[in-house]
């Protein structure tokens, strides 16, 4: 029994080592476009602002990969009627996702791909007294990798994020407590990004 368990563990480690040997890591920079959602205080908007993150691609079989990604944005969030008649404060939004990638044409210099992921949305208001919020989200996107050398490439893509779980921000507005509730329709954001891909 112990021998079987040991062999299973070694097989898993060998498979993981083989996947990491062909993995690709891409630091990314881009722009994420804001979202408009309904709240108790009226339409709340998040301005478009720069984003950055990391994407790790792990090969499964030819043309099919696993993607693990993190993307961060910090921008101005505007809520009319909040914070003494009109609220502007910074809001950080992080997406932490994993999913699948389809990449045909791996033998070409220009390699298109499509990807679908799911995971967590983490919302962090800047004012003290406000709590973080979490929600489940999905992402669909696509783009292309342009091979420059066996180890380096350029990657450009677009991503659409949909957070479909009700979320709320609660905290202290002045001397009185207040709560901002987003509509159940969800929060949609679109991101355009690029980066340099490093192959292991």
C-alpha cells in the first residue's frame, strides 16, 4: 500500500515537473475599462485606469493549456449621494482566476488563443472604515502570442470579466454608518493588455 502511494506521489511530481518545464509566465500591463452599476445611492461608476498582473500557462496536451492569472486595477470610484453629497474614492479590484486555454498553431510565429477562467473578485475600498468585498466571477478572452525566440514572446489580448455575485461595501461615512449595495445584475469589466512571455 505504501509503495503504491509513493509511486502515485512520484508520478504526480514528475507530471508537475514536466508541465513546469514547458510553462510560460507573462507579466502584463494594460487598461481596464470601468463599470457602471446600480446602488442605493444611484448609478455608481468606476473610471477606466491602468492594470497589471501575471499569467502562468501550463501545458496539458498539444493546443490545450491551464491558465492561472492575477490582474489588479486601482481607480476612482464615484457614488453620487455618498460621502457628503458625492463620493469619490479609490477602489482596488483584483481578479484571481484559473481555467482553460485553447492554442492552435503552436508551430507558427503568431499563435492565436482563446481562454475561459473562473475565480474570485476581491474589491478593496481605500477609505478607512470600509470593509473589503468578495465575489465569484467568470472571464472570457482571447488574443495572440508572437514568438520572438524559443524562450521569449510578445502577448496581446482582451478579457471580459463578469462578477455575478451580489457584493456590498459597508463602512462609516462621516459620523454615520452607511452601506452601498450593488445590483444583482453583476459587474462587467473589459481589459486590454499586453506583456512579454518567458518560456521555461
